[in-house]
C-alpha cells in the first residue's frame, strides 16, 4: 500500500521539476528567438541559433540531473564512442513510448549536434514545449489521412515538402535530423492491424528519410540506427517518472550512407522508391533480430 503511494509522490515531484525546468529555459529561448526574428542578418542569426542550441542542451542536461536525482534507471548504452559534434547525421529509431525522446536526448546530447525531431503539427499548441520546439527550428508536420487526400488531392506530398524545406534550412551548420520511421508508437493493436511482418516493430515508412537524404545530399554524411528496448512492461511517461522503469537499453549503430540514397526522386522514380523501401526493410529485419537478442541478453542479466 505504501510503495505505490511513494512511487506516485516521486512521479509528481519528478514531473514538477521537469515542468519548472521547461519554464526556466523557455524565457531565454523565446527572447533569443525574438532577436533572431527582428535581426535578419545571417551571421547574427547563426550566432543566435548557436545560443538557442546551447540553451536547449542545458535544458536537457538539467533533465538528466533530475533523472539522476529522482530515479534509479540503469542506462545500457552501446555504440556512442566515436560520434562527432561537427558533422551532419541522420538518426532513425524504433518507437515504443514517449520515453524514447528522453532516452535519445539522454544518450546523444553532447555527442552529436542537437537533435531536430519531426513533430506533429498539433503539438505546436502544447504550452511552453510547443513554442520552444518551434523556436528551436523543429520541423512541424501535418499528416493527412487517405480520405482527406481523396477530397483534396493538392494535399498529396505536403508533409514530404515540409521535410524538404526543413532539411534545406539545416544545411547551414552541423545538424542531426531525427525520424521515427514507423511514424507512430508501437502497440499490439497497431501491430495486428497493420499486419506487420516484424515481431517487435511496425512497418517502416521510407518517404521521410528518402526526402531528407535527397534534400541534404552531399551534406548528410552519417546514419545512426538506434534501437531502443525496455525489458519491463511499464512504458508510459508516468511510469518512468514514478521510477517503475528500471532499465533502458539504447543500442547505436553507424550505417553507411551510400551515394545512391540521395540521388533519386522518391515521389516520381518508382525504381528508386522500391530500392529505398527494400533497403529500409532489410535494416528493419536486422533491427527486429537485434531487439530479440537484447531482450534475451538483459533477461539473463
């Protein structure tokens, strides 16, 4: 009876500290953004972008301190020893929980350029966080249903055009472009509905990363394939804040970005589209097997 109460109190305190952390860094981020808007001078804007990134990284480091203080999470991390801050990365990952973003920030911040996530358009209205993400040049994407596209064919490809514009903007300085290529979090219901051929993954969507590679051709140099595994069943953000998530496994593998990947037109070239899809399918097959191995390894431990 007492243990659940203690866990809930811990969760409430952790969330309060994380909220205060957001509010604290929100003000300098928005002030710097205001200067960036009213001073359209490229060197000045680049400097302000670097200062904004510094604020965002400090925000994440404060979160890491909160987790270390409040939670007892064992981070099992591999593959981050040879990463560089002064390079351009494409990072892809499986998607299990809201905790994934915190895990990626925990593991990769300070080792590669600040992560730029593709975020649902509706989340821009989230108090504080939505506006901060906008100020940090996170690309917001609005996904359209098949029915919406059928009613208005002009919507076809709009989300991928957003990808293209965002990636062109990122070419000015070292950047990490991140994408959950499954497009949504894994659940048993989604896995069954989509008839995924993978045991632990949903079907990957190749369009976003194909447009990213095409838009940043000759700039993107490195691909990081991240696999996130939680040995326990508790996967909600609340469970994490309450201390019910005791282990997080983050396996990072660098993959080769071959020259052909950025040289096709995904929307028009069927041969190129099939080639990218097959490349991603093979990568997902390997990831599915890797998840099985990691689960077995840490179950024994």
